[in-house]
C-alpha cells in the first residue's frame, strides 16, 4: 500500500464516494493530531493521497511516519471490509 520514494512514504486511497473519503480524512486527522504528526495530503472526489515524512528530522522517513502510516492503514481497512 505505501511506497517509499524521495524521502517520503506515499499512498493513494480510493472510496465509494466523496463522503466516505472525507470521513476517512476526518478520522486520520484525529489520529495525526493525537500522534502530533501531520500528513501532506490531498483529496479529489473519492481519492485521498497521503505523503509522510518528518520535517524535524530533515524531511526524511522516520519511525514516526511508519507508525502513522500503520494507523492510517488500520482506518482504511474498516472502509474496505
């Protein structure tokens, strides 16, 4: 699901419609706030693209990014089960 390229983790998530994509983004926003680690992301209709890296560490992928990516995957699985 996640790819690592150019010092960032990236993933694309597809949903049945905009409402579902937005609900996913809302859940991820709460997770990111709780972990104090915020994604670079975009949303177009039913697709959410997320990119993660740690700015404080020089814009590289760290364990913080991997933890948030795992949490995001867990949320996404609930939308596709």
